[in-house]
């Protein structure tokens, strides 16, 4: 059964998932404390195949399992605003993006697609969340679609009731400000069954599974 999935969505204790302003030096804005916390607790390289098997890494490993395409917001691809500049930017990841699937970048400013030797491609689309999901579903060829973030993009898909599963990792830090994952999402928990488990590292993992929709078989 096809699902639209959110994975490894980090959230601070006060509900923020990113900083307010993304720059070339700060890919998640002033929320760099996320990176510092993970480095300090030995969870850097969370997707490394050589890392020890732990609860954290087991849950983070779901990120790529059964995924055939990704949808992401423009800020996840780069910090630029307005019309795309001719600066040669090809994403935060250089010539080896980790996705290895078609990726659809939501933007009001279209540009030519990008393709990489490892199977990753980026298509820049100006459509509604529902239309984006239909395009990504077709490209996924029977696999699931990952709603890759950032938090504003996840909120749009939650508001449109298009998310079937979420893995939220609550990090024990307080940011004080930034981009909230939950702003305007009042009552969203009523649509999901939520399982919560703590890990030895201090992370709290939440697994949100969409309840059966009314009228579905």
C-alpha cells in the first residue's frame, strides 16, 4: 500500500525544527544546536552502514527503506530566494546527493531539472501539495514517497491531510525560536495513532501512523 512518509524529523523540546533564516553557512538556520547535540552524543553519521546497531540508528535507517521519490521544500535544496541565480548551485550535497531517487523541489520559480550519476534527480515544480504528491507517486513506481521537509513543507502536507506516517525525533534541547513543526496543526494528533519510545541517548522517538480514513475500505 502506497504511503507518504516523513522520516527523521528533528524537533526541539519547544517544537522547532529549523532556524528562521537559512544561509550557505547555516543549512538549518540558527538551529545549529541540533548538529552540536548529535556530535556530542556520538550519533553523527546516523546513516552510516559501519555504525553500531542501536535504537536510534535502527529508526533512522527507515529513512531510505521502500522510498521511490522525495518531495522537499526549496530551502532544503538551497538558501537562495527569488528567481534562481546563475551561480552553479546544485544542492547542499555536491555531486553525490544521498537520495538516489527522483526528488521534487517545491518552488515558485521553475528551473531546468538536474540529474546525477547515482540516480538522484531534482525537478523544480510550482504546484499544490496534492499535485506534487501525484507527480512523486508516479515517479516512485510503486514505492513510497518521502516528504523530506523542511518543517514548513511538512506542515503543508499535514494541513492537506496527505501524510500517512511520521517519524519525529524529539531532541532534548531548547531553541527558543525558529520554524515550528506544529504551528497551525491544532488537533492533528487526532488523525494518527502515536507510539513514543525513549532511547539511551536522550532522544524521544515518536511514530505517527495515520488512522483509517473515513470511507476507506
